[in-house]
C-alpha cells in the first residue's frame, strides 16, 4: 500500500510540474549562462532574483527565467556569431573566453561542453523545455522520446535571434552527421589528391570534411587514418607517443614544488586535469613541458609552450627539455598574461622570452626557492 501510494503521489507531482511549465514557469536549479531566475508570488509580484544555490520556499511561489546583464548578453551573442559566422570550433571559443578572463556560471572556466550547452540551449530563443529525461528511484536517467517533451515557445524575450540559433543547429547537424568509415576514408583520399598533403588544419579548412575529433574517435588517431589510405606525413608524430611521459613529468614537478611550498608553511593543491597548482588557495601556477624541435629550413632549435584551453591567471612554470627530449635543460617562470596566443616559441637565444621579461633558471632549486615564490606572489 505504501508503494502504491508513493507511485500515485509521484504521478500527481509530475502532472503538477508539467502544468507549471506549460504556464511558462521555470523548474530546476541554476540556469545556463546569462539567465537569471526571478521569484514571483501568487499575485505575480516579483520577490527578487534567486542567486546560485538559493531555492523558493513557498509552494505558491513561482520562478520565471529572465535575461542577465548586458555584458553577459553580448558574450552569448558573440558565442553564436563566432560558431555560425566565423566557423570557430567550440574549443577555440572556450579558449578565447578564458583568455579574456570571462568566467562561466559560478566563476568556472569555459570548456568545450559548456560552450556546446549554450549553443544547444533553446532558452536563448525564449523557449522552455521540460521532461526530456526521466529516472525512477535507484535507476539511471534515460532520454525520453521527443513526443513526451514539454515545449513552451516564446515564454520570455529571446536573447539570440532565432535565425542565428537554428543556423547553429544546422552546423551541428553537419558536424555530427553519421558517416561510414569507408566514406570518411574516401573523403580523406579526395582531400589528399587535391591538396597534396594532409593535416588537421587542412582538414578543418575543407568544406564537407568530418571533424578531426571524429577521425580520432573512429580510427584511434589521425595517424591510423592516414595509414589506412597509404599516406605517410613528412612531419613526425613522436611527440604524441610521449604524452604519458610528459604528464608524468608534470606530476613530478607538481609534487616537488608542492613539497617546497608546504615545507615553508604554505599550501599547494594540484589539479591534474589542467596541470595547475593552487598555492595558498589564491595563487595559480600552471605547469608546462616545452619539447625541443629542430626548425625546418635553418635547423635552429626551438621550444614551444602551449596555452591550453584553461589557463588561470597567475604564472606559468615551464621546464625546457634537452634536444633529445629525455631530460630537463632549464626552467622558465613567466606571467600567464604573456600567453596572448595559443603558443609561445622560444629560440636558442631566447629572444622572444626577453620580450616578456621572463625569468630563466638553470636548476630546479633556484627556480622554486620559497623566498622567490613569495616575491613573485607579492
């Protein structure tokens, strides 16, 4: 009897929630970027904006979605414009937002999936969607058929022009359109015949080509796809095989730096996902490994420090490898503001480095002395 009562109560609650959404009210927690939850009472009078983590406490109260401040409106419209008109990838859009210091919901960094969520969210054209997923107690959630979805159009003023929003959905349809492995390899051969070479940049600039990430997912890597069509690129990809080794080097650097900081009375927390140390809970040090590469043409040695999608404000601690890339040569300490582009290249004479006022150290001990860290922190 208790189970049957619980089931009936669940059905009634769900029916009431559906009626509330059909009336234009918002259900759920924190909305997407640039959207706010306005609390109203039974008479329709506003009771203010709900902040992150806040909930309504009266059953008679309701929640409406509202647009956020103008600066956030401009960010959302810029995301759609870059994706649709400039054909930028979601990763590149996220990287640009992080470089400009624009925070996502809750102060978090932008990523590919947060940008994707914005581009797919119909809230930005004034629509409400509900009952897209469901899950019984103790069971995983599942996606409901579209005929069970509840959709309320024009529930509030749109933030993005509907035409621009649907152009974004059309681009997604082309990006993720199902294609057999044979068709993907056929298109790869066509591009090779036209361009004479293959690379991620060439593929991304060619209309009608699947994304490089799809090739990586289907065949394991671009190199595997190249081998299947008999193409041998001139550029060597040995650096891809050493990613795990470089990740281990970053982890070891983090451990050694954290040991120094904690020995001097400070705290250090390492985020392996973005390779960053949080020192004393307010000071970020991003760790990088700069591989050595011989430049084609003149044969000079160069080292490259990459920006990565997430680069928090603070400093970058980079270890430069020897010519054989099997040992550390020296260390750099540079402000994150120096990374205005996706990568920073360092020559044998370090001309570019001097332009940014970067500190160079021949030993690890000289680079991470507590007094030096405190000086840079100040």
